C-alpha cells in the first residue's frame, strides 16, 4: 500500500458537499474516502463531474448520519445523497465472494453482491488500477493498494487481476478501457491490449443498454473519431457495430466519417443531450455510407438496414431517431431561403420553432453545407421569432 501525504491534485475542484459527507462520516468514526473516477481525474488535471464516496459504514448507518440520504438497490445496496440537482453515491466497502460462500448462498445471489469488506478488498474488486485510488480530503491523504499512482505517473491503463478473466467477467470493460485510454491519453498495458484482441467477441454477450451508454461516453470524448478508429483496429466494430465496420473497411468512407465526426465539437452539439450526440454521429455515418450528395429523404427514412443499425447496434431510441430525421428534412429547407421568404410570418415562425430546427443548424455546421451569409440569415430568423410574431412597431425601420 502507498499512503501519500499532501498529494499533487486539485483540491479546490472537490465539491464542498462531497467533502462534507466524508467529514460527517469520519467524525462518526467511519473510515471514509473519495474513490474512483473523481480521484483519478483530480490527479490527471480533469475537473470531475461526479464524486463517489466509499466507507466502512453500512448503508443504514450512512442513511442515519447523512441528511437527504436514501438506500437504493437490491443486488448492490448503496446510498444516494441528494442535494438540489446534485447527487452523490456512498457505497460500503465490498469484497469478492469466495467459492465456499457462493455454495452456501445457493440461489440467493442477492446477498452475494452485499458482502462487505475492507478498503483494500474493495480496491481489488475494481476494474483498473487508476480507478482504485482512495483520497481522504479531510486529512489530505492518498491510499493506493493497486499501484494506480505509479500507473498515472507512467500514463498507463492497467487491469487489476488477470485481464482476460476480468474482461470475460464483464465484457463492457473492453469499451471502458478504450474510452478511458483516449480520455486520459494513456496507453493500454500490453497484456490487457492482447486480452482485448482475444476477447472482443465476448462483447456480443453484453446488453444493448450498457453499450448505448458507452457509445454516448465515446461521443463525449474530445476526439471521438480516434476512439472509433481504435475499435476498428482491435476488431471490436466487426463484433458489435458491423454497420460501422462496413464503413471502416473502405478507406474513402472511413475518411469521410472521421472528418465529419471530428467536427462534432466545433458544430456546437450539446454533449449533455443524447439526441444531439447520436444525431451528430449518424450524420457522419450517413455521409460516409450514402455519399456527400443530397439523399432521397423517403428512401433513407425507409432503409431497413439503417433502422437496424440505429436501433439494434447503437441503441438509439425511437424518439431520438424521429428528431434526427426531422432535422435532416429541415436541413433541405435551410438551403431554400427564397421559398421560406415567400411564406407568411406564421408559417415562417412554425418552421424556426420546429423542435429539430436548432439541431438542423448544428448539423449544417458539421457538413459545411451553409455559407456564412446563409447561417447568419437563419440566426436572424431565430431572433426575429424568439418572442413570437413580431409586432408592427418592431418591424418599422429605425431612424
């Protein structure tokens, strides 16, 4: 174990309420730390979005000690602490279950996920060494049982335990490893990389909702196109995204996809909104698959292979797909300013107030299909109808 006093991390980025929860439980005599991604991000200079807390206090003990705390879960009991729009997860240290305990449990696997343990046992259960570091923000101390601090210094992503066994245990770790390596700009440790190549087919056993969440996290990366390229290199696209694999095996299509997806940030896509993230991804995919020329909207809308890719491979919801196709339809109208200008004000307002209008503008920024003057015109129209129909007085020229 490494216990490091006065570590070099951004303590001023620690949420004050997370610190209060840790202090509250420590004052009650419980061993309590920040853990996981928040500690990792603080050490590499990334502002954490979430703060997870680990303690030797049992769930009901946490609930009694911390205000606005609720015990949730059945297979994996933890405490959710709410404060306004924020929420913090407080989990009791857990340990792996022995073969004897599994046999003794019989079919009662519910209790099996609630075998509580020590901080060291809890660290050994986690996936990567960089995610197994504890931080005591009250006493300013790092606790590292798995060598995560050294791996952060070396910029290496390493699996805890045997990589092949851990990937087979939960194949989603394959996607997490690749995503984290790109987020942190770390290299994947060689034995884990070899295990990923060997175990890529295991991802077929993973459930679509979990893959969907990973795709959204991939699309929130600064350079998501590079992460998808690595998925191709590691034979993962062929296993779980065969539709995208068909793009990557064609160098010209691959280049088109990467060029468009690389613009997802500059286009202003809202990364907190899954509908917009998937729309940006799908525009890049369709530009690569169907070409740069205008598509037949009805043919695209009725393409069974496209629908299967969106629903069964990406996990895109029906409502998200509906908004995306509306945006594609609106994009065609954005190029016909003269037709728009001949409409009455009520029809103009209905056009710019369409739920997919803002997304259509962003997608046009992604494919550079509107000129600067056209983009300026549409922003003026949005402003014109931002408060409803303009009054006659507002339309009179100013002198």
